[in-house]
């Protein structure tokens, strides 16, 4: 493939530095002429413990200062925020924005019970998630935007995590295309010897929402090896919108209800003549009451579906992890790890979905008062019926093993990883043909529409009118005949074979330069098996989809050169070649990073790299139907619409360039300040077309906008879209991290501050045009919610057996481009600007006591009590489904928790 000029220039420079033969020759000459001195220095070097730091394949000393911005969250910090799962960690990171960790039907239709990471707001598939430096499989079920991501809920039990390392700049030159926005590497405990049990209970301030987590960890070490096992079980009870209504009734109101409305042959919608409001609906008149002939009301009988849905699904999770390593006498170490996660989630849903197929109620229907055939605009069940939940079942298996050997000047490693995610999604819906037959009087599983008589014997009419609540109720027999579950049984499979070696090549002023070389083969497969009814597009709302079965294999070669030029200057040069074959082609991605210690107190760092992200199997060959709330500029109404997206095999790979400039400053002992400026610039960004933007651009396009009744002016039923290469996206900002340890007679106090300020989030959207997305929700374009400032201010205290901490978390205000400043929906423009989403400040606090040390017991007992959002701040209101921004804020309110940890 053809690379852009900037990318080629960087690659040429990096390649020359990495592969230049005079350097290797110099290394050989140095080793030949100074063999004795080199050997003695190598011996001294081996006496220092070297580790692999995320963002490098060369082992470094523990005090090595990375030239790339690296954030480390250790197990102590994880415990300090009261994290019960990985989503609790990532949700507090200021560099994470737009992650889908508060799943609901409106933002994560089919992935409830999962969680993910979205560094810099560049997409949940643009951050590479590793476990002990090895890849993890992505979920088989994609998000609403068609992105397959690593489900952090299925990664590893929290009790086994030692730390989390985050490379905050682009890392594709080292790890491949998935590392566009950076890398998050979860590293488990090593050589653990003993046993630990923890029990957590958390209770929410609203509804019956609560959560308990039971975990166990065991490890044993011998002379040559170690084995460790961990298990966790989580049970979380749901929080329904009805328990804490953040939205206005109109925000969760559908024009399609039961009681419903009917389109006359003239295209005029008429509210059910038998009644609307008396049976729980709400009238939306399109003409003054009483002006239509015969006492008919023109408009819709609306349905409030919000109370049936859940902010937090009902979840249970079982996660296990086992690792073992053994060191042979010849300095070769074998390691293996196995993980299994079983996640189940059930989210609430309305009694039935809207019926988007405009079925006909014939003139001979016994309850039809119109005397002519009419189109039904509503749903099979509405007010007075129980909700129908949607269920997800996710099973993830992962096995990884490697051999690692030590050489005189470095080490080598060969590894194999296999990971599989089986994901099943089930949701009930109405069948198109069977529902139409039931309106014609041929309802019922025993009815033969060819030989039967409408409404006679085993053939029944379905009554869509309000008389079903009184004089003419529907039987379960007829309802069951047109109701079925859509079942999507998906499987994602990852296989990785990798080999690399790292060794000293020549001596420089700051030590030995090291070269790492490696090869990698990845095979990724995705299949999505829809039920037979979905294959026939038989459902009235979720419609259906053809099956998907595709694969993608990748060959990669990579190299890294670590150059300690002198005691103050370190240079990292990396280069990676990846070949996808077919129409995607190949790419070369370089990275150059520099760290300069100007003094003992002040150091500078900088990096520049390019990235490559290929279209996935799903984006090129897949497709799905999702449910989204849209604003119709023709009718000026909000509608819950089916958005059907088809794959696009003509997609081009997306490319990006990232650079970072920062410094670390320690003016005196125990005070540290780190500042980084980062910039990511994407070209040919692969995105799902924004359905709202498609609707706004051409609301009367009958090929892409499907309407009920009049095809130009009727209510929107469906949007047809696809995946495209957007022109560009550029985002930049500043990270600020500081901490100061104060020792006193009252204990050790450590104030901290972490902040991220987004200076730019510029989008070029195929439908919406050029957008300044910083400080904006970006509902009407391809971006994600991007508050400009996130900040965490913390204070930790430790004295003897006591410890405590408090965090004040701030998220700045931002504009909601779905709604205007006066609270009305944005129907193509807002004269007075957009509605402003308020800023939010929440407070978390925790206290723990080491009871074991207090009473001098053989076992260690630690009791922790804490609270999240102590003052029960509501998430800032949005005039949208569920009433808040699930990609930014947490709807649960105050959470009080307690934890007991016992270590043997």
C-alpha cells in the first residue's frame, strides 16, 4: 500500500537507525577488541534485576525512565479507589473518555455486562489491551458502532492483578495496529506464596442495586518454580430507571405504543378511537382536538418505555485464572497461564418493541371502527404488561504459554496464545408475517391460513385496539404465535505465535545498546450465527441479519533499538512491518522516542510514531441492526429507530500519526510533577455513519430513510447506513500528574493531582461536515463525548495500622448537540446554541485498618470501609433516553462498600 509522505519519512529515518550495518560492525569490533572489559561489565549488569516495561521489548532496570509517557496503577492504588472490577479503575482515569462501562439499551444494545477502555476518545477498538504482555481476544458481539473490543470484565480476577501499565502515546510500531491510541497492560502477581480471601459488599442509594464480590488467591513457590490460582465471583443486582428517574417522561416516550395509532389510506395518523390516556398512554395531537370528523383525534398515542429499562443490568460473573512457571537448569524458563470467564447479564426492556413494518388491520377486523383497512402504528404489548428483558451470555477462554531463555547479553522468548470468546445475545420481538396473519384473523400456532377461516376455530384475531384492555382481550395463544426470540450466537477466535530476542550490540556512553528483533503471526476469526428467523428478516423491529463468517491473518516483523547515548540521553527506535494480504495490503510503522535528563531534578521526553488500523472482519463483511433514538427534522419529533448497517468491503485502512512532548520535574525530595502534551491525527478514519447525520443530511431520501405511511413525511422507522472512511480526526491535549509525600508525627500525607485537558477534538464527518468536537457530546457526528477537563484531586494518609484517602473528581461541562439551549430538540440548528451539560464534582473516600497488625495475629486481616459519590450527586441531565450521558457519567449515585481481606 502507498504510505503518506510524512509516514514514509519517519519510517526511513527509523529504519536507517535500526538496521544500519556500520553500527552492527562497530558493535562486533568493540566486542573483539575490548572483550575482557565487556565481559566484566556484562557480569555487573546481570547482577541488576531487569524487567520488561510496557512499551519496550528490551529489558530495563526498575528505575528506568521511559521515553514514552507511562502511567502505572499498582494494586495499592487499585484498592484505594475501592475498585470491584477493571471498569472501576478505567472509569477514574482522566485519559479515558467515551468508554462504554455503563451499558444500557440505548448505547450498548447487545453488549450489556461488558466493559472496555477508550484512551483519548479514539474508539474502544483503538486501545490494545494486554495481559502479561500478551494479546486478549475481542468480544464476538460488537458495539452499536460495529467495534469489537476487549472485554475487561472477562480479563482476570482483580485479586490477581499486581499493576496496570498504560502507554499513553501511539504504540503500533511495537505492538501492531490495535495500539493506535496506546496500550493498557494488566500484569498479574508473580511468585506469590500464600493465600488470600477477600469479600466485598457494596450497597447503592437507589432501588435494590447492590453488589457483592468474593475472591480467592493461592500461590506456592519451590526452588525452581511457582504456581498461582485466583478466582472471583461477582453478583450485581439491577438498577432500573423507575428506581431513579433521571429523564423526563418525554425523553423516554415512543410515538408507537399500545394503545397505538392508525394510518388512514390518506396517510393521516389517528389515535385509537377506543381510548388512549385512560389506558396509560399520552396523546400527541397533530391537529386541534375535535377538528377531525367523527370525533377522531389526529396524532399518536405515545408510550413511556423508560421505566422498564435498567441503568445497571442484573449480572453475575465467574472469573478464574491459573499460572505456572518452571526454571530449568539451563536458564530456560517455561511459563503458562489459563483463564476462564463466565459472564451473564440481563437488562430490562419494554413489554415489546415498536412494530416498524406498518401492518394492515383489515376492514373486516371485528374491532376495526374505521370501516376501511388501516395501517397499525404501535406495538403488540404496552401499558399494563411486564417488560421483556434482553440476555447476554459471554464465555471467554484463554491459554498462553512461552519459553524464555537467558543469553550472555540478553534473552529470547517464544510464545503461543489462544483465546476464544463465545457470546450469545437473546431478545424477544414480534414476527412480521405471523403478526400480519393475526391481524387478518389467522393467529395461533395451530391455525392454517390456507384452509382456516379468519377468527374461527383455531384461528384467532389479534386485537390491537384499546378494547383489548376491556371487552376483547387477547389470548396468550395468539400472542405466543407471533412472538419469538432473536438469538445471535457469535464466536471470536484469536491465535498468536510470537518469537523475539533482545541482546546487547555495542557499548555507548550510558551503557550497552540493545537490539530486539521479533516475528509474529496472528489469526483472527469471527462468526455470527443468527437464528433462522433473523436470516429471513422476519422480525418487525430488530429485523434480522445474514450470518457472518470471516477471518483475517497477519504476519508481522518488528525491531527495537535502545540507545543509551550517554548517562543523560536515551533513544528508542522501533519499526514494525505488518502484512494483511488481500485488498488491505501491508504497512511499515516507525516510532522514535527520546528521554533526556537535563539534571537530577528535570528530564524531558518526546516521541513520534505512526499507526495503522485495518478494517476488521465485521466492518468489511458484517452488519447489524441497532436501536437508536433520533430526532426527525421533518416531523420535529424524537423517535426510537432501527438503524441497519451493512459492511463495506471497499474500506481502506486508517492511518495516524501521534506525537508526545513532556517533562518530569522533582524540585526536591518526594515532590514530582509530570506534564505531557499529546497529539493524534487520523486519516481515512473507519467509522459507522452517524444515523442522525444521515437523517439530517437528506430526511426525504427513501433509499436510506424508511418511513411509515407517507414515504417522505411519515414517522421514521429505519435508517440504512454503512461503514465509511471519514476524512480526518485530530485530537490533542495536556496531561498533568503531580504528587507530594509529607511525613509528619501524625502520619504520611500524600496529596495527588491527575488532570487531562483536551485542547482539540476536530472531526471531519462525511455527513456532518467539519466539527469542533472538544467540549461537546458529539451526538450528531462520528465522535464521542469529550468534556474538555477531567481532574482527580486526592489525599492519602497512612499512620501505623490506619490508612485513609479521599478523592475529589471533576468533569467539566460540555455542549449537548442533540438539544438546543432552550431544551427543545435540535432539528437542524439551534439559534441560541446547544444545551449545556453541567459540570460534575463527586467525592470518594475510604478508610482501612490492619486488624491483624493491631492484634498481632498470625494472619493478616484488613478491613476497609468506603464510599463512592458520597454526596449522591446526580449525573448532569440530558434530554435523551435514560436522561444522562452513559459514556461520561455514572447513574448509580452513592455507593457504600465494605471489604474484608484475610491473608494467610
